[in-house]
C-alpha cells in the first residue's frame, strides 16, 4: 500500500519560504491542492513561479490579523474547492529581533512583537482552525511547527512560545482526535532556511551541535510532515516529533 495524504486541500501559513515552502512542494507532488500564505507577496509569487502548478495558489495574509482568520479560511475553501488540512509554519525566529537568548537582551517591544505572532496568533489560529473543521464535520488535519528550542534551557520568548505549541498540540490533539481531527507537530533542529541565515551560510557547513554534524534540510522536514499528515499518520495523535539530528543542547 502506498502512503497518501489523508486530506488533499491544504492551507499553509508561512509558505513563502523555508519549511512551509518545502511542505508545499512535497504536497503538490503528492497531488494536493495547496494555498500558501505569508506577509510578503514577492516571496509567495516567487514560490508559485518556481513550483509552477495549477494546484498551487497564494494569498497575502498576516496571522496576527486574528479577526480575519475565518475570512482566509473561506477564501481558501472557495479557491481550492474545500479546505481540510492546515500547516502552521508562520513564525518569527529569535534572529528576527537581532538578539540572543539572554533575558536582559530583550526589550518589551520585542517581546510583544514575537509573542503576538508566535504565541497569541499561533494559539488563535489553531483554535479557529479546529472550530472551522468541527462546525462543518470535517475530519481534517493540523500540523504545527514547534522547535527543539522548546527543549532547551534558553530564556527568551521564542523557546517559550514553541513549548506552548507542543502543549496545545498535545491537549487539543487528544481532545479532538475523537472527532477525526488529527493534530500533530514537528520540533525541528537547525534547518537550513532563511530563519537561521545569521549563522547558517551554506548547507555544506559542518554543524557539530547536531550529532549528525550537519544542518537539516527543509525537504527532510517536509517528508516527516507528509508522513504525519498521511493516512498512516493518525496513529501519532497529539504529539510533536522532535527532528533535530541529535542536538546536543536539547533535553528531549
Ligand atoms: N529553520 C529552523 O532552524 C527552525 C528550527 C525549529 C523550528 N522552526 C520553525 O519552523 C517554522 C518555519 O520556519 P522556517 O525555518 O521555514 O523559517 P522562514 O523561512 O523564515 O519561514 C517562516 C515564514 O513565516 C512567515 N511569517 C512570519 N511571520 C508571519 C506572520 N505574522 N503572518 C504570516 N506569515 C508570517 C514568513 O513570511 P513573511 O515574512 O513573508 O510573512 C516566512 O515565510 C517556524 O515556525 C519556525 O519557528 C525552524
């Protein structure tokens, strides 16, 4: 038996680059209809040109626009002819603040900026996706991108927000699996995407912090995403899979 996606109409938040983009490529290959979203039209347009598939669509959307989550769901449903799977990859990395992880490094404005996206919007997005599916009786899928930063002794808002995502994935996954809504997560280690371009200059650069001594490729995370959102993936329900190449700094 060949593994196939459990649901074929997929909305990816943060699909204009990195892991979200790699998941879009993998899911299009698997026959899905996919809409990618993000804040920057040029990035989305360039992914659409690169993938060049009649099954790929894009729309500019900022996940902090919480009151319009249902609007983007409806638009996506209309364009794809249905909506039954969500990938939540949109987030700000700690590098976006240009700071380290020390508590005295961060200002209140920076704290708000990161927590508005990675914590508040991430929670309401997941909550609204569940509500959207439950109100229509859809046996859908949600995949959340956490981070192995959740498993490290670091003190910023990034790691804390990703730990919250693991908690919500577990609590909501166990609650709504009974209704056929499968919620899982992936906690990647350092993956070669624009998010870590501060220190990852080449995919061939050695990365000794990982036991495998290299960065993870976005397509490797996309393959795991494919499994978790496949018809085989529902046996993992409410869990976050750590895919960090054996990161020495992580405690899980
Ligand atoms: N790369 C890693 O090493 C790593 C490790 C662990 C976890 N992760 C997680 O994996 C996920 C994907 O990250 P990535 O590495 O692929 O980084 P990335 O290339 O920077 O992708 C993140 C995407 O999110 C979008 N985004 C950011 N804020 C947004 C907002 N408010 N509304 C809508 N879209 C927004 C960005 O596009 P715009 O700027 O155009 O909006 C960007 O395309 C994130 O959740 C990240 O925390 C990454």
